[in-house]
């Protein structure tokens, strides 16, 4: 995994795993690799991976079962909420950047629609 | 009992010249530390003080062991394979380690030898720089102990070897052990470090958690490290 040196590593690992859950690469109820295996997979240290996991456990997205390991939550509402949250974050970022260019809401909406049509033409 | 590595009021002089002064440092178990500083800043000296091969003033403790003889059992440091004749074969060096260190885990060494593609039949004199570093890593990590010191393990080696060395560190460092990796170029290891310790002006100039640096100052570790050498930085 390629890390951005400016962003806390535990945060990037968390985001990476959240994306895998939302994309369905990691299914509800699926067991995660061991902490050390995860550390090797992403090339980060065990403590950093542990911190990322602790935050995901606290958020209820990962269930930690003593002696058995860590599992993606079976609660699909939580995954839907997580998806909504990530979408909102991405949209908010794009919206704020366009808003900073003094675009009105209508102009933002139109430029997004325009982009989507153009993009379709290119493909 | 104080677990981890503790240095208090450590000083080291060479003749009339002060190399290190007022060194106070506490590292908790399990951490991977980047020991940074320019060439000649005193990084290797600090490692040699920790192992006891250099003698200075002050107190150094590894998991409460303060006496040099006792401390040596808690620390694994392979100083550039000094003391071996150039004609010595790699497997002879390994046998020496097995004889001398009761905590040397030969199975572990063999796993690393395979992973790092080390050829035991080669003579030390015919090892490339990268191969020598790989051997040093394998020997150092094969001991089961509390503190591992790696002195510039990435100097002059190619990126594939670097990746394998980083992978070995992540794979074989015991959970509670401390690993100190010195380097004068941080970007190659920044992602695996818990904390950085910067040796500058003959002392510990900075000691901070890497993710704290990223969160607090919104900069990368390399940029932060470089800024310490510019006048008027804002990170005081």
C-alpha cells in the first residue's frame, strides 16, 4: 500500500479497510487477517495497524471476538451508514472546493451534470 | 520495574570533544524508532553507549538492567560484522552466533536466510553491500531479546532489498521488543516508524510520535525532519 507521508498512517489504513468493506471485497461477517498479517500486507507496523483496528472496533464496524480474531460487522445498517458517511465526506470536499471558486449551488450541480455527460462521451 | 529503554543524563566525550551531552530518553516496549541525524551527529555512538561498547557518563537501562554485562543480554546489535576475518564464510559467522548467544534462534535465522536469499557458502569479502546488510539484519533479528539496534541498514542498497528488509522487520520483530533504526534519510522508513528521535547539537533535539507530527503539523515526516535544520521553524 502506498502511503501519503502527510496523513497519519493509522487513518490511511482505516480508510483503506473501510473502502474494502464498502466495495464488498470484505463481506459482512468476514474474518480479517491477523494484525501482523495486515501489517505485512500494507507495510505498516503492528502498533499502527492495531490503532486503526481499535478505532474501527470503537466505531462498531469491526467486531473483536476474544481469542477468535476480528470480523466485519454483520450489522448491514452500520455498513450502509458508513457508506453514507464516506460519500458525504467526498461530496462535501468537492462542494467546498467548488464553492470556494464562487460557484452557486446551481452552477455546481450543472458542472457536475456536464462533467458526467462529457465523461460518458469520452468512454 | 520500568519496562523499555531509559537513558538519563548520558554524556560522552572523545578527548576534549563533547560528542553527546544531557541525553534523556524513554522508549516504551514494542515501539519502532527512527534514530535520525546528520552523518557524524552521534547516532552510532548512541547505539554503542546503549550496548555498552562505548563508555560514557549517566544511566542507561533496558528493562531495568543497568549494568553493562547484564544489559548486553537484552540488546541485539551487529556492528558491521567487525571482528570477523574477511575470508570467513557466512555459515561460519552464523555458527559463531549460535555458540555465543543463548537466545539465538536458528530456525528463525533459516527462515530469514530463505526470505532474504542469503547464500551461506559465500565469504564475507565477496558479499555485496546489500547482501551484507541482509546478513546483519538476519543475525540481529535471530536473537530473541528486548531491544534491536540497526545502524543505517538501508545505506547503499537497492529498493528491492530495502523492501525485503522492511518486511523482515515487520515480520520478525517480537511484539514487545523495541527496534531502533538509524538513518539520515527518513522517507524510506517513515511509514513503519512509531516515533522519531533526532540527534542534533550533541543531544536529543526532538522525540515525537510520527502520527502526532502528521496530525499536529500537517506535514510529512521527511518535511518535518528537514525543517529542523532550517532557521526559524515553527515547530518549537
